[in-house]
C-alpha cells in the first residue's frame, strides 16, 4: 500500500518539477521548493504536493510565497491539522479563485487557525515554563526553548515542535516533549555536536584533501558528497551513545519511553521494501529501536553491526565520527538511490548549520566587542606628538621593546594589556591598525600605553560641581586619590505615561502585591519584657516576683506589647543605566521600579531611587529620580518614564556616592539595592578584574558604614563574579528579564521580613 | 526508638552513648578537635539538613561530653539561656539555664540557628567566646569561669537573605568557622545507604534528584534538597512506598509550594525513577 501511494507522490513530484522548468524556474529555486515540501510529515506533504502541482499548472509564481506561509502555519498546527488546512486551501482555490486563495493562506494568525485544531494535543507554549525548569533542573544550564518542525538544538536553544498530538493523552505528549528535550541536552552534555574534528575524515580518501577547511560540523558534512546520507547516519549513530547516557542519567524517563520505541519500530518500513542504500540506513534505525532488523539487512550492514552497536559504550564523540566514515563508505557502494525515511520523531535530525551559526555568532560577538573598542580608540583625538613639553604630557613615550607586540594606528605604537591582545589574535579585524612586533619597527621608535591615551582625553574635562571619590586599584593594592568625579543631576522627565501603563499592565499582580504587603505592614509582633504594654508577660512577672523574693530589685519590665512598626528601613535603589540595558532590560527595570514604588508607598519604608551611568572616570553621572525626602509625586513618575540607557557601568564611584546619600537619613537598617545587567565595565582599564575589585572594595567600604548592599542582576554569568563582588547570598540572579518586575517585590519582601 | 519507656534526664547529663554515624567530608573532625584543644569556640555554617547537628552529636560522643542544644528563636531572652529565680513555696530558687549548666558541667553548648535569637541575647555569649571564657550572671552578681572541658558552638545558615537576620561581626569574629555544604555525590550516597539501609541504586537516584533540585536554586527554589530530606525519602522507600511518591512528598513538596516548580520537579522525578 505504502509503495503505491509513494510512487503516486513521486510521479506528481516529477510532474511538478517539469512544470516549474517549463515556467523558467531556476534550478536552485526548484530545489528550494522540493526541499520545503519534503520538510513536512507524510500526510501534509502529499496534500502540499498536490496543491503545488495544481498551482504549477496555472500560477506557478505564487508557489514560493505560498510555501513560506505554509511553513508559518506549521508552527501552530500539527501535521494532521495542517493537512486539513491545506485541504481547505485547495477547496478555496478551486471554488473561489486565486485571490481568495491567497487571502486564505495569508491569514496565519492563531485565532484563524484555531478552527483547524483538533482536540487532545499539547502545545509547547502551555508547558514552556515547566519545561524550562525541567531542563534547567536536569542540566544545570539555561537553555532557551523555541519552536521548529523537528526537535534540534544549536547548543543554546532547544527547538521543539509547537504542538504534539501524537498521543491521545496529554501526559503522553508531555513525555515526548521531555524525551526530545532530554535528547537535545544529551547532545550538548556528551559533546557530540562539537567533536574534535582533526583526522575525523581519515579513510575517506576523496575527502581527506578537504581536511584543511573543516572548522565545525557544517563544513565537516560538506566534505561528504552525499551530505544528507552522512547527516542521517550521524544522527542515528549518535543516538546509540546518547541512549546510554540518558539511561544512566534519567532511567525513569527512558523506561517510560521504551514503549514509544516499540511503537515507532512497528511503524518503520521493512528493509525488503527499500533500495539497498536506503535499507542500510533504515537497518540502523531498526538496530537502534529494537536491536534487530525487520526484513533482510544488506550484507554490508551485517558486517558493521557489531561496530555500530558498540557505540552504546562510546566514551568519546570521535568514535561516532570514525564509525560514520566506515558506514558512509559502505553505504555509498550499495545500489539504489538514498531515499530518506522519516526520522524517529524524538531524535529529529541534527542541524549542523544551526550549530555552526551559533558558534560563529559567539566568535563574532567577541570580535565585535573588540572592534567597538578599537573604533572608539581611533575616534579619540590622539594628542599631537611633541605638542606639549614632554614633562607635562600624560602620554609618556617609551622606547619599544623588540620582543613585545604593538598595535600600530595612526603612526602611533600602542602597548596593550593581554586581554586586548588576545582578542586581537582571536581574529578581530582592526581597520587602519595592525599588530607589529617591536623588533620589526624602525629603530628609535617609541611606544605609548593605551591607558595613557585614554587618560589624556579625560583630563580635558573640568571638575566643577562634581564630587571626587577614590578608586581602588588592585594592581597596586592602593587607592587612586580623588580619581572619579561624580555629577549628581536631575534626570530629564519622560513624556510617556509609563507608570500608568505599567500599573494597568500589572493590574492583577498589583492588587495581589498590595495584599501581601498589607499583611507585612500590619504584622503584629508580640514583644516580651516591655516597660508597658497591653498584657502582662507572665514569665517576666514570675521572674520579677522571684527577684523580689530573692531580695533583688526587679527590672519592672513585665508587659507584653504588640509592636506594629518595627520597620525602620531606608532603602536606596541604584539603577544601572548603561547602554547595555537597552531594550527589554530597560523596560523591565522601569516596570520593576514602578511596582516597587507601589509596594514601598504602602509599607512606609523610606526609599530613594538613583540611576547611574558614565563614560570614563571624569564623568560618572548619578541621576536623581527620587530622593528620600521627596514623595512619590508626579514629577518622580515622569522621571521614571524618562529612564533611558546611556553609556558605561563604572560601578565603584556611584556606590560610594550612594553611601553619601544614605548618610543623610537616619534608619536602623540601611539597604542599597543595585539593579544591574552585567559586570562593571567602563572605558579604558575599568573592566575585568579591575572593575570587579573596585566595586567589591566600594561595597566593603559601605558595609563598614552600616549599609547592607544587595544586587539583583539578570546577567546569567553573574554567578562567576557576583559571589566575590557582593558576597555570597547578597545577590540574586533573575534568569529572565520579563520575570524581574514580578520577582523584585518578592525579593524585597524576603530581604526585609 | 530503642525503648518505649520515657526517660527523663537532666540537661547536663545528656551524654551520647552510642557512636552517631558521621561521614567526614572535609577534614572537619581534625579541625574541630584542634579547636577544642585550643579552647576556640566553633561556628558551623551551611544550609539546612547538611549534617551540622549530627556533627555536633558525633564530636560530643567522641569527647564524651554532654551535649546541650538550644534552638534559638526570636523570643529567646538572656534568662532563658543563663537562668532565673523561680518561686517554690515561700522561697525563691535559682535555676540555671542551659548555657550555665554547660559552663558548669563542662559540656558542649550548641546554639542552633543563632541569628534567630534576639540581638541583646546574642551578646551574652561574647565573654564566653573569647579568651576570658566567663559567663557573668548578673542577677546573682556572679561570674562563672567555664570548666576547661566546656565548648561553645553556634550554627547559622548564610543562605537566608534577610538583612535583619545577619550575624554581627563582633559575634562571628570570635569563632572558628567550619563550612558545611551538601556532601559530594559518593559521600551522600554512602550516608543515605548507611542511614536507611536502602539499596545503592535508589540512593544514587535520590542524590541525582537532589543535585537537580540544587540546579534550580536560582531559578525559583530558595534551597536545594538537603541530605536530611533524602534520608526521609529513602526511609519511605524502605517502608515500601513507591520511590516516585516518596520523592514527591518527602522532597519536592517539602521544598516549595509553587505550582509551576512542583510540576517541573515532578517531571524530573518521573524521569529519574
């Protein structure tokens, strides 16, 4: 049965290709169309093929646009529903013509598509939160979850189908999601997507010459003339290794998944129906699913059986690579075309391009950072050489050392610290500049330090109105006197009714929040041993009586009273307004502030809000949003609306200045809560350990002054440096920005309970 | 659990007679011993349920000293620790508090969760915790000099993030601090097997689960599963409860009330057992 249907589909495909050719479609466009059609499951694929064929007879030009829309719809609908949707589209086409058809397929919003959704399905977005916690729990890493037709990962994001309706019961569909996610995690944990590729092609005679160009999985697979075959083989061989890993790590999951494997096995075609080459790959599926092949396995596969199944005990992804080369070589010698069968739904197919893209993006990000730095360096007005008398110049010139490397820009030789140099060597491109070894420079050349150049620019600024603070230099183990100038200034109010919008947006949680804080506020704390109060403290009275008997004068503190207002707290919120907070972070910070103000107004804790940003040590801006004395007035609300991302994060000076501000209030508990999105970083040398050490020192200073600092950050890498900077348990990492407004109030509550 | 008769013993006569099971993980026994020999008081810090109290029991047994434990709370007054006069018939009688008893009998006084105590109470231990080793009893106009066998130990959990409950520098700087964390995987397995007699494989799975809950600390859990919770779960399993159910009630539900989190934990349990 299967065979006849397939041959019909293949005939249709041939007709479609013919029609496209007749309509002057380029070869590559035809391939793209075929590839897209092939992406889909059996049922929708067939319907889509019919539809494309019909269109190719009359209006072939709309085929690519149509396919694009189908792809989008496939993110919402599962295969069976998609087939229904395509049916309807075909009816519209034949009944109402091309315009109506185009209108129908262009309507891809969820409401419209709901009509095609059958029941008993599980949507990814309904379980994303649970799934994300599950993945974080099992892996300890922060993966994002996104949708795609097949499960795959680029090592940062796990892609899963938007809907699953394979099974009647939602819990079975959830199991499939978990299984898919676990498999993707296993790929990352076992390193199968980033294997050591040196020598991996050994034995693949015609490919060895290409070894040079191989950097990642994508270029690796390009070395195989039959790329698809190689990728399918890899996905399968890898599954053997991952299975063992998962059985060890998540035995319960694998046990529950075992019946699934059986079911999938029963659905697989028998090897006797397939071409020899296809049967080779399909046979491995059978080995993986049940350990034995359905039908007669090709001789070549039987030879490799032991080698393949031994991958269950593979310790290194390299073993997969060498097995892959062996299998590939055996497979290409077999007769027939390779016709990919449907992949096992929970394995999916690896996406080497996606992995490679992610890796490249990471490398590029690094490169961009450096380039940004260099670009700024180029923009800096370099002091004209010899313009000032040398003794007065900050930019000291030193004779070059032959063994050192210098960055040569605009005729200057600049010495840098190792971090910059490493980035340069990491492949960053510096326009107008190059790295030159000292020995290659003309004799008598001089060099200047990068830091000096930056400082030279800085001294140009006046120091009026600013307050000078010391900065800690951990290299020297000493303070730099009056190093940073902090300018306190009013923040320009914004025009938008941001506060009102936020309150509207969070209407539900604001009500809830009020209730929670109300209880916190009216917390009736019974205090014993008071001089006066509502009731007698029996213990204290007995004690006093005993004291009397014993001839001691009693203390007389024999009452209990309810203390309603033990809260004597002043809190200063210090907001990171650096450029990196642009976008969602900035909005979330502002929303968090609005909710916080609501809560604090209710609670009666005294609070102030300041923002900071800056560029270089001579311009640390400290923005006044709300002082301790001010009420939560209209003006304050407008200033919150006016919070915008600015420059850099030089954290030490604003923290020290916050202590000065906190000194002006009397409170038993003084709190400084910093909201930040990353590590301290400013122009020049204020980065890496230097910035962290100065910030840490500033925090230690303010702690000595009786202020307790606390940091709320959304930087995922924060656990690398925050414990050192703020101290264990003095910070909290919010894993997702959008959660910040919801969490901050809870955090504050916990902090001051 | 050994006898059914209820036995009442005086605080200062509470000796641990049988060797408590304690698996050393970081050389803490030797450190404690050195501290004790040098009369340095000890601060045990670490998350809940990772063996601080058990360690104290073990050391008390080892040195054959009575162990006097006081669980601190926010109403704990100086009198509760030092002692008070009580009326008996026509006269008043002085009754020593647990701290005084320990000082006199040369016992180990263990103030559990010291940060919970009232701030004015915490300071009475100061003169006991430095070179003076004395306990002033104001009401009686006496100063007690501690017996040479006396040891003061306090515990505290640095994970609590309340500003109002922090250990003051003047207190903490009197102590030698021993840090306790969740034991390493193989140690934790051994502990669970020893404490409950559960099979090795189940213990490993419980520890696996605990590690996964500890992964979630920043994502919504305040603390991960403690060894104590694992032991509870293991005991339930030993009594014939299904491991999944046991992990749910003894661990997941004990950790959080958050619905979303419970669902995720439940899925992790289903994936493990």
